[in-house]
C-alpha cells in the first residue's frame, strides 16, 4: 500500500484529501518509506489512562460505580460470578436443568432422565487433534489453553468491572433495547467486598462455564490473516482457502482468478450431490467482476485477436483459458468444460513440448492468467461503429438530474449535490496543473449533460461558445422530449467556463419558485429519451417524495403492517410505470444512481427498484443535515463518477459437465429464469452470486472449472469481454471438502439469498430459513465428520469457526431483523446486501472497532520493519463489555464511521484530538454535534487518528469515507447507531453471542437426534418439551446473564 498520502506530525495539509501516487517500486513488502515522512519523537506513553480509567493498581476502589452507568446495559463481562457469562453453567446446574456432566461426577438432575434433554448447556473442551481439527469452545477450571486450535490468539486487555446497580437501583438505559440487561438483586450489596463475597460462594465458581474471551472471535481471525499477508503474497493456486475479505493482500495470478474477483464457497468440490448434501453447504460462486486491484498487482491484460475474436470452444462457447489442454502436437485444444476437441486456427497454432505445453505459453496471457479481457469483434458490439466514428465517440455519457424542489433547497441537498458534481468534474476547483489539486480527468471523449426538475423539467444548453448556459423549460410531463439538437451533451473540460457558473447559480436560481412536489418519473423518461441511442449513466438527486405528475407516489408506510406477513408489500415497487422505465433503461444500456437526501418517507422501495434493476446504486442519507452529511455525499459523488464503470453489459456463467447454474442473486435484470444477466451499468463495487446444482457426477480425478464472461462497453467506449476463470479440485470425501470452505463466500451467499426473498416472503420466515441453514451445516458436520465426542460439545469446523457469529450478525442486520424498522431503511439495506463488495459486506455485518485512547506511539504510522504497511491497533470485539471507561473508539461498518466518546473521557485526550479551545469551552459538550472531520491539531494523537481514518476510507469499496459522525455518550443520537453495531451484545431483537451459541448448540443436538421440527427457528414457546421446562426457562431469566433460549 502506498502511504504517501498519510500525515506526519507537523504536516498541515488537508488530511481528507486523497493523494494517490505511483505504485511503490520494488517487490511487494519491500517498498521504501514515503518521502518526507517523519516519525514524531518524544512520545511518553499513554497520558490518558490515569484520568480516563480506574485500574486495579490505583488506590481507588476498582469496583466503585461510575458517575453515570454505561448506557447500553453492559455486556456479558459486566456480570460478576464464575468465569464466563455470569456463571452460566453453575446457575443452570443450581436450577436442576443440566445433566450430570455439568455437575458432580455421577450425579443426574431430575430433568435429565429423558434422553439428557439439556446436555446442550455444556460446551466442553474438544480433544486434541491435527491442525484441521474442528474448533470447539471449551470449559474447564482454567482458562489457558482452552482453544488450542485457535493459534496465535491475542490476549484481551483486562476489563474493569462496573456494577450495574447504583444506590440499589439499576440505572435505566437510554436505548430501547439494551445490549445486555443487568441483573438487579433484591438486596444489593453495599460494598464491593460484600459483592465479591456474595459471588465467590456461588456453586461452580471455579470454572465449568463459557468463557467469552475464548469463543471464536472475528477480530482475532481478521488480525491473524492481516499479519500473515502483510509480508506475504497470496498465490491463486495455493492449496488453502483465500484470506478473509477484509484482508489487504497482494495476489499473484497463477492462472486461477484472484479472490478479489471471484470466490467459491468450496475450493474442493464434492463429486456428487449426495456428498454435497452430507455437508449441507451450498455450492456457489460469488463474483465481483470489475473489482479494484492494488497498485502493486499486475493489471488485467487486454488482448485483441482481430476480427476473428479469441479462440472459443465450438460446442459450449467457453473462452480459451489456462486449463484447456492441447493435443495432436498443438493442432487441437480440448475444452476444460465439456471435453470437446476443437481445431486450433492456423494463426493461433504453436508447437507443444513433451508435456503438452505450448512453447509460447509464457507469451500468451490468456494461457497463464486467471482474469483477462478480450477486445471483441464488431458482431458483439451493442451498436456498430458508424462511418467516420471512432471508439472515443462511444465513451460513457453522464447525465445529471438535479432536484431543485423546495425541500432540496431548504435542507441543503441541492447545494451538496452541486458541490459534489463540481468536485467530481473539476477536483477542488484548482487548475489541472496545480500541485495537490486532486484533479482527475474523465476518460477521453466523455460527455455530460445537466437537467433540473421540480414540477417542470429544465434542460440546459452547455455549448462552449456560449457566454452562459441557456435554460429551456419542458412543461409537458406526459410526453417529454429533448428540445436541443446540439449543446446538450458536451465535453466537460471544453465547456468548463459554462458549466461551473451554472452549477454555482443553481442553489439561488430557483429561490423564488420553491415547488414542493418534484415530478421524478417524467424526468426519468426524459433522461431515457436523451440517452436511448447511446446508452450512459444517470446520476439523480431527490429530496422529497415525488408526488406530482404521471407515476406520482403516495405515502404508503403503514406501521400496522410491521411484523406481519403483509410487510413485504412495502418492499415492492408500487407503480408499474416505474418497472417499465427500469426495463427500458436496461434495454438501452442505461444505469442510474440515486442520491436520496430526504427528511421523511421517500418510497425507497419503488425509486430504488430502478437503480437495482439497471445495476446502479442508491446513496441514502436519511434525515439529511447539510453540515453533517454534505462531506459524505460529495465523497460518494466523486467516487461514483471515477470508479471503474462499464455499460451495456451482459454476463454468462459456464461450469463443468455434471454441474449446472441453478440461480443468481444480486442487482441486475434477468429476462427469463436461468437466462443471462443484463446490466444497464456495472461498476467496480458490484457483486452477485451464482448457485450451482448437479445434473450428473464429477470425476474426482478431474478438476471442476468455472468461467464467467462479462461483455461490456468500457467508459472509454471500447467493447470488451472480461473472462474470469476458477478451478477447484473434486473429491468424494465430504470431510476433505470441508477443509477448503470459504466462510466469507458462504455468508455472502446466504445474505444475498435472504435479501432476494424479502419481496416474496415474510421476514419471520426468512429469519427462520437462515437459522435452519446454520443449524443444518453445523449439525451435518457434527453428525458426519467430527468423530466420537461427548454430547455436550459444540463442535465447529475449522474453516467455519466464526460462521455462527456471522449468522447472528445477519439476523441483526437492518434488512431482516425483527422489530419496527422503516421500509425505506429495510429496502436500502436489502439492496446493499445483494450487491455489496466482498470486504464491505463483511464489515457491514461485523463492524471494525478501533480503540484510539490507548494507541502506542507507532500506531497510525508505517511500520519500521515494513514501511509499506501502516501500523494498526488491534480491533476489539463488538461488545460493550470491551469498552473502557473514558475510552474513545472509531467504529466503521463500511457505510457509517462513528467516533464514539465516553462521557468520562480525559480532558487531555480531548485537547489532543480537537484542540485546547474545546477544553476551554467546556469539554465534551462543547464539541459541534455536526462535526464531520477531525480538525488539524499539531499533536501526536491527532495525526495518528487522522491517518487511521484515512486508512479506513481507503479500505472501503462502495461508499467513500467523506467524514465521521460524532457520538458522545449521553449526548448524540448517533449512539443508537453505535449500540446497534455491538453485534455480540443482546440487541436488534436478537440474542447475545454466548446465548446464541447455546441456542444453536441445542438445535444441533435436536437435529442430530431427529427431534427438531422443520419449522423450529427458536421463536416459539412451543419449543419447550414440557410445562416444567418452560417454567425453568422463565426462572432462569431472572438470573444474571440468563434468559430463556427463546424470546
């Protein structure tokens, strides 16, 4: 990674300006440190601990209640008792609802006489085994060594106990659903000594409970992978699954496609459907065809075979790739998909060596690279070049539709959109040659047009020969047309002297009109008319529900439907005219991105249908506030204009004989079931899934092959096809297949399929399907592949250690979670799940949380041993129990980045982050609630945090990090968002992580024994086998850290 854009102490440049230099010289991992980068000196350790936290070494009582109790109800570790979750096992044992395995040897509880029904409460230590041994959360009298299979786990910092009771009354939470409600005893202790004495006498306090520190950890898995690939490359023919999607790693293409473009759920494919069924895992392919590469990776080769086109199989039409074999001295090649022998064209012929390898193989990128692009012949062009026309004349056209209604003017959406367009076209407004201007030109031949709309549609003549832009008003909304023959689409740089003044005047141009009702659908038909012959990309802003003109929308949000089977009607496009315009745009090769800045309901389901069908995006800023959200919108606008984008796209997926494509999930248009995927536009941030089924058997002696061919027009106007090739071994042993499972790909597939079902099925049914799939996968492994083990063990496959936690995060996702969530928010989250980039989806489900109050002096700067790597502090687990008193944290879920500040933060830390004037004005409460970026302060900590923020932004895909959102404990509404990101706590209508593991383990036991019903998803009281069991579960809920398995 190039760190030339990171800040050094005393460097007063704009910290938010992205500076992307040339690729670093030399091999990966050996780049020299950035020029002019100085490490600060004189760092004396963390100056904030003494004032921010109370440590056991100090004279203060470490268990004294804080001035203000934690607002989230605390996490599991805030419960005192035996190690783990408030003595879970011990308390269950005291209630008589555990079997003898959890109590004294040889004892059996009353309720364990019926087939040891409650043995699932014990999660024992897995027996020692080989490195591929499944992961098993363990218990025992000691914590050390419980998880031998989780090598290299970083010990967690010691957490300070903060009791929930204060003066005998539990502090109320400011959140409607606390993370983990605290237990309030009837007679609370009056001192910490009394409290310690009361818990030390509980049965089982010596151990035999779940230790939250040693259950599978997503942050730890991410950290271990990143440490490995900081100094190693990933060869694509490596005999192990690819690193986690959040890992920043360099790829060496060895003929197999980079996992940045494509990921299989299983890199060892079962030979038959029966073997696959024994694992309960899906066989699927997750694709991101135009994914962005690192600067130090080899670029995608572009090959031109002339009018005859690249060699292809005559039977199945598979493109030539590294896994086709040549026979008869190089005169024929055998297709790796269908095994059909094809004649080699004379101009493509080359002799072969003794091993059947072509002598020119190393000079043929299509024979050694997993991802290549071919320039296609004229018959594959969407519209052949006309006489005198060149490729540059087909460059992507951009049309900006700007909402100028009253809401857009009043709330600042219009000003933000105009500023975003200016920055996307002309950088920071400086000249192209100005140093550090951030100027990035569009592709040669690109043309743009501008339209505005309210109750009428306004066109603009932007001809470079004019002194100022000319406006033409179209009052006819029934059949709008483009009233300009020339001057509508222009070169943005030739007409800069016309475009810039127009954009500057737009916010004030409609001040006297202020129409409250925008007419969006007629404007979309007008834009379709303008681009129908050429194709292109539309960027449209909207600030209010479009209630005027044909296709007007109405307020159909009905809270009475929330939680019912009819709620799914709110996620469907209401008006057929909106579906019609979306389909016509795809036919014409047009895509659209919406920038929604509403204050109230805007019918995202209907409006967003147009963008999802055409392959575009919806950038949604609910309750838009100009001071807070403008920087994010501007950054997103720049990103969507300059990211890799193609249009008039069509994708075909091929696979080996014995397999067939069974389904797709994502944002695209598909005319028939099983047909090819069509996109008006496709960009670097779009992903989709392809599921496979068996129509025969695979030969274990022959590899399985997959190829995706994306035919598209580049933004420069050239028609190409990008081929992505993946090979996988074939096995008849299900256990071997499980060793090479890609956990991120499985989670991505389940998320996309769940989101795709939201318009057809009730949310409760979708959640049940996700839970059932999780249980089936873990039960299949336990039943078929884990070997003999005690019934109380929860056995997790080594490749799927964090799978259960990811599923819990998916259930807590705003798209499918329970409770009352507005349809606008649900549909936005639904479409994000369907098309998110790989890394963004992983962080969207489980966010990144970085503590910045206890940074070491080297954090936030390039590492001394490897200057190409930025030193990042270890992230913490997403639980409030991990939050330090007086701490400050950066939380990023790829959509929102929050700076959370504890109420008892040190004034010294505030001064170092925000400047001395903040402390002088009153400290935390003096901060601007709409602060969207850190000020530049000449302190070590400020530079560190600004570099970390920039690093977070560079790791994002679909959404740029335009700024931070401030969340001060007890002061800002963003705390609700922060609380919802703590995925390991009880929130979002779902269980805590530990309770979820117990819950899943119970169902795994029932699945193995054949007692689980197909509709058992954990939400019904009928899951209790007897009234006594149900009563015991209710009684358990009154104990600290205990709740019924279902609620």
